[in-house]
C-alpha cells in the first residue's frame, strides 16, 4: 500500500470519527449490561415469592433498560459500518478474522436478545412466570454474549493470534478459531469490561434510589430501599471482581503490549525491582522528554509494585519506553530488538512481499520461494516497515498515565462506597429507617446520611468517566497500531478525502448528541414518574 496517496488529515478525521462513535456507544452499552443483572435478580425474587412488589420493581427497571437498549443498538450499527467506509484497508487485510466474531455477534447474540426482549416487555400475563423469567435473563445473556464477541474482535487487534499471512491474497487468514475466540487476552478483557459495566448499572440504580429518598417519595420508598439493597450488593461484588480482573488484564498487557504499560506508568527507563507509580507530576498537555528524563518528577510509588504486577515476581524485569525503543535483554537471555532493527526488518518484509508477487506473476518459482522465506522470517515486524520515525511508536503518555489513574481511583472509591451502602441498608437507624426516624436523627448522623445519598447521585457520571477512561487507556495505549505490531493506523484507513470524513464527523456529533439528550430527557421523565403501581 502506498501511504503517500493517503491524505494525512483523512487519517486524523477517521480516527476522530471512530472515537466519537465508540465513546457515545459506550455510554449506552454498560448500563444495558448492568441493568440486565439487576432486573433479572428482581424478577427472580418475584418468581420465588409471588409478591406483586417485585414485579412492579422489575418492570420499572426494565422500562429504563429498554430506553437505553434502543440507543445502544443505533450507535453500535453505525460503529460497525465505519469499518467498511473509513477503514477499508484494515477490513481487507484482516476481514477473514475480524469479521468472524462480528458476524457471530450479529447473527446469534443480537437476534437472541432481540427475540427475548420482546417477550420480556410484552409477555407479562401472556406467558408463564417461569418462561418470562427465562426471557429476562436470556435478554441480559444475549447482551453479554454480544459484548463477548465484540471484545474478542477488539482483543485480537490488541494481541493477534490464530492467524497466518497469505502472500497470494495479501491478507491475514484465520487458522484457529478457538485461539481467536478463547485467547487469554480476550477472556481477561471480557471479564474486566463486563464487571465494570455491572458497576455502572449498580451505581445508576443506587443513585436513582438515593434521589427518591432525598425527595422523600413515600410512594416509591420500598422500591428505592430494595433497589438500593440489590444495587449495592451487585456493585460491591462487581467492584471487587473488576479490581481482580483489572490486575490480570494489566499482567497480560505487560506481556504483549509493554509500551502501553510503560505509557500507563510513565516509566521511561525500566529494569528490575521496579516500583508502581501512585502519582507523579506528568504534564497532561505535552509529551514528556522521556529520552532525557530518568523518571517523572515528584513521583510517589509503591516499592516493587510494578515488577509484581507485570511479572508476578518481586524482582521481575519491566522495560521502560527507552528500553523498548533501544532494545533490551531479559534476565533469561531473551533479546528484544531495537525499534530501528524492527523497522528495518519490517521494510525487508514489505519488499519481500512485493518481490514475491512480481516473481509469481513472471512464473519464477525459485525466486518466489526465496522471497517467501524472507517474508516469513521478518513478518513478525511487518507493521514496523510503515513506521518512519521511532518516536511514532510511543503513545501519548499523559493520556495513558492520567486516564489509568482516574479509572483505578474511582474503582477504589466504588469499593468503599458500596461497602458503606451495604452496611447502611441493613442498619436499622440508617437508610432503612422510616422517614420519621430519619428526620429525628441529629448531628453528624443525619448530615452524613444526607451527603451519602448526594454522593450516590454524583457518582453516576463518575462511573461513566471511569469506564471511558479505561477505554482511553486500551485504545490510546496501543497507538500507532490498529493491529498490534502488524498494521499501523496510517496503513489501515480508506483512501478518501478528509472533507468527506469531517462532514460525517460533525453530522454524527450532532446526531449522537441529540440522541443522548433525548435519552436523558426520557429517562429523567420516567424516573420522576416512578413505577406503575
């Protein structure tokens, strides 16, 4: 591919448009996954007890689920179409692999959740309680399976496995579906992403319930308290699981994306016994001078922490930005080439591919075989052949550094918050006390309870910020790659004008913003209205 024919501004606009769509899409998806669990638990309570209250509660949260679900479908469809419009070179190069999980997601998961969501909404009093309960859980399961296949596709971009390059078609082709579908990277990413979505669902439910309590709505008091109970339990479990799966995800990143880990930690020069940075004065507005700085200024760190996280050993070796660029040797003797050597071998692979195709066209089989051998020996670094300067291999460190800390910081806060809420909803003189008892509470107890409920509402947007920050780390951290070490962004974009992409960018910005405003307006009206008693 001739990169000189691609408008550089088209690359930036294509990236901006995809980022815009993905960010808006992820505003809807996690709430769908989180509410699916909570409304499933509530309907299970209805199935087991037969209490009309649980049916009313389940239907209330299902109504909010449905509003959010519809918006998520609309943005998700546009996101998938963009692979064909803006990233056609990428789609051609790996369509046989990347397209498989997306096709399964559309054919199996999407139709599954679409089918059962109809039963869930319109099947009350038309099907048995057991079948309706199954439909509710299967709706949530369908949404989760849908997320699984999307995350499999994304994980393959982060860690391409189960494929081989075919020089005759100039495409990567799948050789092991199981390696793609069940890669450890994909499993860790799925578990961490889904548990983080459960946190958003739990924060949303607790926050809405807190609003009802602050408004002293006696008509929905029981709904608020029971919803807060379930939301807090789900949130606490999900927060702990997200911390565990996040640690495992970081371990996988250290193995296959060391530059991403170095950017997350602002680690310029690595080594053994590396500490884990808690906070440092990393300028959020400019790329640091990593070549001349030993470490970020005013750094506060946990001794040996990063070595333990990245290698599971106290004295493990962790490479920094400069180590990765200049090459390094692991304690076991494994040598990692420098960026310049990788770039040179990448150019050899690209030249060998061109020479092979020419030899095949001329019928020169011996020359073709020789060039294939060169291609295979250097294909590991194929993508580096498109890199012009080694500085391109360093992602924007400030975004990765601060987004990672926003995600982790809020994650720790959620564990504490849900633990306190779990304690309060079971305490007789806490949230669960009747309103007339709450009004008699004086001093720090009443003030503390009030601000706890206020905090529950404030944390709703904070949960989204934490979730989006995680995706910023995942996607910014692997730049400049569309497919890690295999295909850079500049070689993935379609050969289209920047003006065309810019126009659709602003159209989507207007459309998605309008959709978000409409959803928020509808959700607020439904919350204010409350359940249909």
